[in-house]
C-alpha cells in the first residue's frame, strides 16, 4: 500500500495542500496582527492627541493644574489606560489610579507620550501605562480569536483537500489500474486484451498506445504462428517427395533411372532454395546482411533483369517493356542484391499476369533518389490484402500452391533488401486492373557496409 502510486499521489497532493494552507494561514495571521497593531497604535495616537488638547485647554482655562485629578480619572476610564500627569519634571500632579499624586514618578515611567507647553516652556507631561504587554487583554483576545479561526479554517481546508485528492486520485488512477490489469493478462499470453479510451488527455493517449501495441503484438503473434505453419508446410512437401522416392528405391519398387535422380535433385534444390531464402531474410531483418556496395546505374541493372526474364514472358505471351530515363543519376548499391530485388518483382509480375498482358519496368530520377517501378496488367490485389503483401509467406490466394505461387518470401526479401540500402518500397493495386511495385534508392548517402 505504502509503495502504491495512489498512496504516493494522495500523500503528495495532501502535503501540497497542507503546506499551502499553512503558509496562507501563517501569512494571514501575521498580516492581521500587524494591521491590528497598526490600528491600535493609530487609536493610541489619536487618544494621546485628545489628552494633550484636553489638558492644555484645562490649563489655559484655569491657569493652573489645581483640580485636574477628576479630569485625569475620567480620561483613564474612557481610554482604559492608566494616565499620569506630571509637572514636566518628576512631580506627579494627577493619577487616574489615584496612587501617585504628590509623589515623584518612578523610573518605570520612561518617556512621556505628550508634553504640554506654554510660552515655549513645558508645564506638564502625560504618561500612559508603564511598559508591559503590547496589547491590552481585550485586544489580545480579539487577535487570539482571529488566529483560532484561521487555524480551524486551515484544518477544514486540509480535510477537504484530503477528501478531494482521494476522489481525484481514484478517478485519475482507475484507467492506469485497468491498463495494469490488461498488461498482466497479456503476460499470461492473452493478447486479446484492449482498454477503453475514455479521455483525450495523456492517460487517453496511453490507452490508445496500449491498444495499438496490443494490435501489433497480436498481429505479430499471428504471423509467427502462420510462419511456423508455413515453414512446416513448405518443407513437408519436398521432404515427403524425397522420402517417398528414396523408400521406393530402397525397396526396389523403382529403378534409379536418370529421370528419378533428376526428380530427387529438383526436390533437393527446392529445399535448398527455401532454406537460403529464410536465412537471407533473417539476416536482412537482423541488420547483418553484408552489402558489396558499388556505384552503379540502376537503369542498366533493370535492363539486365528484364533481359533475364524475357524468355519466360515470351513463353506466356506477355509484353515486357523497359522505360529508363537518360542520364539516370548513379547510386551506390550492391548490384547482386539489387538485381535480386528486380528479379523478385518481375517474377511476381510474371506469375500474376495472364497471357497477352503487359509488364512495364520504369526507372526515373525523383529528387535525391532514383525511382524504379514494376507495373503489370494482371489480376491485381484486393485492398484488404495490400498491407500484408510484404510479409513472409503471405499469399493473396490462399489456395495457390507453392509451385504456382512461390514460397511467399520474394516480396518480403525485396522489402528488406531495399530498406538495407536506405530506400523505401511501396505497392499500389486495383483488383482486376493490375499492380505497381515502386521502390526508391537515394543517390546521396549510402548505407554502411555491414
């Protein structure tokens, strides 16, 4: 519990609220006390002025301080303070408490609060309470009441902050807890977990990212299972054929004629080709495929690739055309690997283009890259299959055999080889109209030789 995110969030927000309220209450208390002291001082100053004016008027009217004691007592009752009047020196003329009359004022009466002058000479001095508490009991009680009110307000605010933080933390962390639960289920192999996106904030973006990741993992897991099944299927057929022929030869059912040996050799070559394709694809995906980079003309490579498959195209009655831009910028590639890319794309086009169809290979300059496209007028690819055509062992027509549709690795290898050269490959197609594979190779900046 103490290590949970909810507890730490609750504790952090509560501490922030308590500290904020504490600082606010402290500053408010200090400010109130300061302002109240200023108010009291202004009141005292006002009373002192009144004392000075009243006593000066009394002396001017009577010509002496005789009979001033009742007036001083009245002044003390009105102000709530002890008022002492001296003759300007140390002799006490009147005392509101009626204790020091006729005596000398003590040392505790320091400086007078008012001096009464006549003709420029002091004729009397007014002293108030001797040094003691800065406020009288009533004033101090008022300040204490204010401080208690601020204290209770701070405690109430802290409690409200605690309750509000608890509610908000629960609301904020509920999606996180849902994500955690879904992730734990995914750890057990349940890749169907998804979470509901309930907001557009950072938590909502996290939920969306989780769903996207889950979709990707589920797709990869499905591809992995399909790949294992496809590899087993691709290997089973030639292995079964080889085994059947060898058992027939061993049992004497068949004679080791040249035709039989040719069949065995053909099946062995199919196995070898499949294993080599898998190894090459694995190396390319792992970034360990070595490239023998050379500065070449992609137009010439395209011409050689077209020439190599021309006999197959003529045998099927397919028209094969080559359009290459003159003065095509040179690129730095591995000629063998790039020829393999062109060969795979042309082989795919020949497989899916019917007789009397047309295949066009085009090479042009596009910005800082050379763009090569292989388009055909074949059967095309349905839109729902386009995102997956570069995945290994993927066939649009699931019923197509290995001999008719290949191993399903050609396009995957072409994609990895193009990307190994720093390029990009894409496909556009319309069912029943044809397909166009396009890849670009940068003319500046080449991949390092691994």
